[in-house]
């Protein structure tokens, strides 16, 4: 079974030739495809790999994106912390907390990347894909929320603080440098999202919101929040310097904290969706159903369950009727062949077939489904 990678715009039909003998147990599959995830009619397969080589390239690209973000955040955090001590600015303190939170978040996302690609074993027959959502949720909840609380608390305590003579020149220089570095990191994440999104006719934002890859989503929104936060901090410091009123700086710190909290809540929600069993999009569901219905050994499909079991990993269970009058042994052999063909597709972590019950209502493709879209 073959599936077009994310650069392509159409689906390649499953190969109906007998698959090579696959000695692995059910559930020991390896997934190397990325795909968007929501029920939106535009959310369709966006695999960027069909082979182990392409899998390595995709994982490497995602890891490079995270490493760039972590490296930039550590440098920025050190610079912001020094500037915060020198200026005493509440907004700068909030921004330094923001950058340290981002660095910690990126570190946990690297752990998520490493954990999620572990191959399936006897204790985890569907693989370790959901580890990515666990670690991404820890990152969002612990690190982002900590940064949010520090920023809001700093803003509240500094709101009525006594006015002091402060030179914000060093602060503005650090913010400018941070803007360049954060912008570069955001650009890297944006280009990766845009590349995959164009293949399925969705925007970069649409792709990163719906993708099954929590690492890319985490880095993208972390960097987007960072760039917005820098603008807010610079504006707050500027208003403080211009008006001489301390509350502008404190307000900037509170806004940065609220921004961090909003990003954390969003990322927690998305990771929770995938952890509790998130369904695939209607387009992916239609693709899988069409491949089953077009298979020469299958007469009909009465049940089809598809859900994400990790980044780029789908688990499929289907109830089908086999063509002709087959003996039990022959049906079992047919099932194993068809399952192996689906397992050979990098989109599927596991595929399991069973016989439909007699007189079961059969499934059909919706009129809106277009295989070439």
C-alpha cells in the first residue's frame, strides 16, 4: 500500500499485489507519516515520507526546528535576565521568564520527539506515539504556566512601585536582538508548516493547529507568542520612558503573562484531544474507506474505526465482507495479506480486519469525497 507524501496533492491507491511476508506481530508497526487531524474537510493526508530515509529526514527537520528554538531561547533568556537586572523593568523580567519558559518547553519537546519514535513492543503494541502528547502537555502545563504566573505576579507587584530613574537603552537593544532571533526561529517553524500545508491546500496556521505533530505546534506557537511578547514589552517600556508612569511597564508584564497562559491552555487542550483518542479527518476516513472498497478481495465494509495513536500514527479496525465463498483458513490468509498491505503504508501504525456480521448495514463514500482533491 502506498501513499503520496506531503509534497503531493493526490492519493496513490493501495497496491493489491500480495505483500511480502510480514512476520511482526499485530501492533508492532512503525509510522513515518505526518497528517493533519481535525474533522475539517480540508484536513487530509500530508505524509512527508514513504521510506525509512524520508522518515529520518522528516524527524530530523522537526528536531532541527526544536533545537534552533531552544538554542535561540537560551541565548535570549541570558541576555534578557542581564537586562532585567540592569533596568529593573517589570516587562523585561516578564520577558526573561518567558524565554526561560520557552527554553524549558523546547527541552521537553526534544524529549517528546525521542520518546515518541520508540518502536512498538510487547508492552506497547501500538507504539509509544502518545508519549509525544504526554511530554508536550507537561511542557505546556508546567513551563508555560510557570512563566505566566511569574509575569502576572511581577506586573501586579510593580503596578504601584515607586518611580525610579531608569535607562532602558540596554533593554531596547536586547529586545531588538531577541526579535531577530525569535523571528528566525518562527520563520523556520512557519516554513515547515507552510510546506506541508500547501500540499493539502490549507494555510500554515491551519496546518499547525490541526497537525498530529505536537512538537511543531508547540514550537510554532511558542515562537509566535515570543514575537508578540517582545512587541508588547518594547511598547510598555517605551510608554514608561515617555510618560514616566510605572504602571505601563507593569501592564506590559501582565499582558505577557496572559499571552503565555492563553498559549498554554490552547496547547494543553490540543494534547488532551490526542491523548484521549482523537478521530481522523473526514478526508482521511474517506481515503481509508475508498481503499478498502476498491480492494478486489473486499465486497463491502460495515465498520471502520480510525484514530490517532501518536504523531503520524493511525490505528485502523475494519469489519468487511470478503469476496466469494471462502473457507475460514482462506479468509484468515486474506485478512493477513490486506492488513500487511495497509501496514506497509507509512500512515498506518496498525490495521486489523474482522468479518462483518450478517446483514450488517454497509458503509459508502459520501458524495462530497473526492479522491483527487
